[in-house]
């Protein structure tokens, strides 16, 4: 028995030596380089590709079937002289015996210097679409007469069982992939690709590291990337995971205007093809100053993918971030957008995205609600937001140097006129009408952007600051589509009153057209004027109704084309720095041929009501029915307000009862002869002066004096003639002296 075992061992040893000797003989006596032409023909016939082998083929047989290819290239049979791929070296080896069990057990796989060139021609045909295909001409010539080309009698085979992969590692060095589109001229590339993995097995974690430089020519862009993580595939379950994924790199190029953006992303990736689900959990993203967390899930991968998830962006300086990536925000107040953070739910499709349950903070403001883009192609924006406070002014474009210069010139003109007015004393000449424009020629509206806008916004604010006006419980609702923007409402509480504005902005034509209707109820008019940096000439609660139109794309153009109507009333007000009573006392004293003995007792004139109607024609408002009710007098006026230069020109008539104070000035006493007399004033000058621009109208004072003289003569006629003449003759005589 012992001898038999020894003999068997010697036989097995002999067989092993024979197998080793045969393997040595095959690998050393058989040179595959002698069969390159046969190998190329097999590639044409079986794989339908054109294989070019410029380098040597190295190989081993047992226990590893080893192969090394050097300087090889691959082309399609349609274009055999235009390789779409080439490599410097491919090295791999496979265990022979596991192949019989449909198991691929490989040692290290190395690829050196791979170049893959993908091209789409001007007709839109990609060179990769011909890989593995037989040209039509060859297919036709190879067909047997009377038999349809491509017909086969092979019986259907059972579906092949999946091949089991077992690779020790995969290494790719210095690879390059490029894509070009001849129709658009666009080019994309991935260069210096370095890929290394650990052992590749089904249902086990595979360490992966990938680095590459990405680039494009439209626009010119360069990206350095590095990817790390552990890949796991479960082919039986059709589940693929990329765990502990870490992507980082830098971006530079034309869009960043010479700046560089560093970026990083982390998380766990899952693709479940059986359930048609993809997930990205544990998201961590950074881009320069921006930091974000979140999670995303995509359902219905086999239909229209549906995205759901959450996003949280930590507080960051948006203005600095935008600058760091070479972009420019519209000009706004310093410090704006310095504190921005966001928490939101996210839903989306390939054509839309929605941010729901928003908690957005911008500087000192907090917003909640929903923002959505319903159609990326149409840029359809939808927003329903509620804010505690928001100051619009800090995000608007500051006035240009030209506008500031025009404002300063006008302010200087008004200041000079006001200094010379001396309205309280009424001894100076009538102020000159202003001539300097009060409005800017700066471009007001981004017409090109507005014409493409598709928006539906519904916003509410606890406190909205607009044009320096504090609007409480403000509501803003607007829509825009195809160049027609509609302000459905802008309303709120302003000081003790309220207002509402509606209108449209039409930018479908080259010149924008504005139509606006406004209602204001019991708002302090002086607060509105003060917010515009103007010294108010009047105080009181204003009620206003207006319907105005204008066209143009600057303040000046809109004012110059302003047309429409308005009615206004100011109640319980005061004409500031203007003592109309003193002006009238001066007129009465003049007619009494006396001199006022005292100084003016006050500088303001209180009134009960100031009202009228306005008709606007090309920036000039006509006011034919101005009425002011002042204790002891009634004021009527007829004039124009020129909004182009913010000037006014009025003729005022005042009916007074005289000085009703406890100690009246003797020169200002009103006798029976002055009762019902309308005293004339002329008001001309900058609108800001208000009643300070009013003077006695000397031209019309003569008419008053003539009338008084006529009344005095009439009294004497009555006294002398008595009943001696007929009433008709007596009245005719009186009329002669009243003309």
C-alpha cells in the first residue's frame, strides 16, 4: 500500500511536470505576435471592429491566462482609418480553471495611456454608434442569394447566467476622454485620468479613487476633480451603492472672470434599479463660503423622475460669495446680502423645481412660504411668501452721479428761492418759476428681462419699507407674462392711514407703458414728502384718488408723458411757514391807507380742508377748482402744477372776515365795506415752497380798489338821490362807477 502511494505520487508529479513543460513550451515556443493578422481578422469577424496592434503581445498560459497589449488602437469598420480609441498598454491575467465555471478571476488589471475620442458630425451622427456594427455594403455582399441578409438558423439559447467577477485591482493611468460636436463647435474633455480600485467583488465594498482634469471650450472652463469612496454593487438585486463619497476640486475659467471656486461634496449614493429609486443622503456641499446640508431621493426612474428632499444652507455672505466666483450683483447699499441662510423642502422634475416650507433669512428679514420654477425653459417663477420686515430701499440701485447732480442743482435753486421768499412778511417780489428738471434720465427698467418674465407672486409683509415709507401689513400681488406685467394690488397701512395701488406695465413694445390707479386715505402728507428728502410746505391727512398713464424708461420720460386725472383732499392741515392772514392784513392796511403796527403773531396758517381736482397733460397738472377752508376766510384757486420741474403757478382769491383776534391790529380791521371782497394772491415758484411762494397780486389789487371806490360812490348816490329818481336810473349810475 505504501509502495502504491509512492508510485501514485510519482505519477502525479510526473503529470504536473509534463503540464508545466507544456505550458513553458506553449508560452515560449508559441509567439502570438506571429498571428497578428489572424487576430485582426477575428476582431473584424466576431467583434466587428478594426483592431490595430503596433506593439508586442505578451502572454502567459497557466495557471494565469495572461495578456499584455502594447500600442493598440480600435476603429469602427465604417471608418477603419479613424481610430476612436487607442492605448499604450493593457495588462491583465485570468485564472484558467474558473473560466470553465463562468467565473472571471483576474489579478491586477492595468491600463496605460488610454485615449477615447467621441465625435458627433454635422448630421448629428456619433462615431460610437457604429461600434460593433457591420457596414451596410458588407452586409449586403455577404448575404446568400435568395436568403434575407442576416437570417440565421441558430436556435434560441437559454439566457446566459451572469458572470461572476473577481478582480484583485484595477488601475488606469494617464487616460483621456474627449467629446466634440461639429454642429455646435462644443468640445468637452477629461484629461490625466487616474483611477485605482481595491479588490472588485460582488456584494463587497470596493475602495475607489479617481482624479481628472475636466474642460470645455464654450465657455472656456477648467475643473480639477478628485473622487474617493467605496463602491458596492449587488447585481442580483440590481442595487449599486457609493458609500462615503467625497468629491472635491477647483473650477476656473471665463464664467468666473479670473476667480477660482473651490468645491466639495460628500454623502451616500444609492441606485436601486429594481425599485427605480436613487438616493443621496448625508449631503454635505461647500463652494467657497457657502455650506449646505441635505438629502435627495428620486423616484420613478423608469418614467418621469420625481425628486424630493430637504436642503439647509448655513448663514453666509452672499455678496462676497458672488464676488468670489467672478459675478456682479446689482448695485445696492453696503452690507446688503451679508447674512443669508435657508432651510427648505425640495421637490422637482426634469423641467421644474419647488422649494416648500421655506425658512429664509436675508439680513434682518425672515421669509416663509414657497418659491418654485414651474418650467425651466419658460423661467416660470411662482412665489408665495410671508415676511416679518423687509427694506426694499437697501436693495435698489443708488442714484447715479448725474441724478445726484441734478438733485443738488435743484435743491440749491429751491434753497435760494426760499431764502429770498420771505413769505411771512410778504415784502419780496414773486419767486421765479423753477426751470431745472427734477427727474433722472437713468434707465429705470430692465426691459429685455421683463419681456421674458413669467411670474406669479403673492407677498405679504409685517413691515415693508419702500421709498423710505414704512408700510405696515403690506400685501403685494403681481403677475407677468409675455411682456405684460400686472400689479393686482399693492396695499398697506401708512402711518394712521392706508393706501392701495393697482396697474399694468406693458413692455411688449420698445417704449414701456405704465398705467396706474391709486387710492390713498388719511395719510399724513408731510410724512410722504419728508421721506423723499423734501421740506413739506403743508401738513395734514391726504385722501387721493388717481388714474394715470405714462410711457418711457426713465423718471423724466414717465413724468414728461404723464396723463390722467386725480382728486385730492387734505383735512385738518397747516400751511407751514406761511401766514396768509398777515398777507391779507397787509392788503387791507394798504386799502385803509394805514401801516400794520405789530409783527406777525405766527408763521403758519391752519386750515380745515384743502381740496381740488387735477387733470394731467404731458406732465402738467391743471387744477381749476382749488378750495381751502380756513377759519375766518375762504380760499379759491386756479392754476397749474408742472411736475416736470416741480413748480406751480396759481391765482388765488381769498374772502376774509378780518382780524378776529382779541387784540386786532387797527390797520387790519374789516368794516362793512370789505365784507364779501375777494382778495387776490399770486403763488408761483418751486412746489416745495407751498404758501411761502404766495404774494399779493398787485395787478388785481387795483380791481379791488376800483370796486371799493365804486361802492363808496354808490352809497353817496343813494344818499343824495334817495327816491327822487327811478330805481332804473339809480342802478345805471352805480354801474358806471363799478366798471
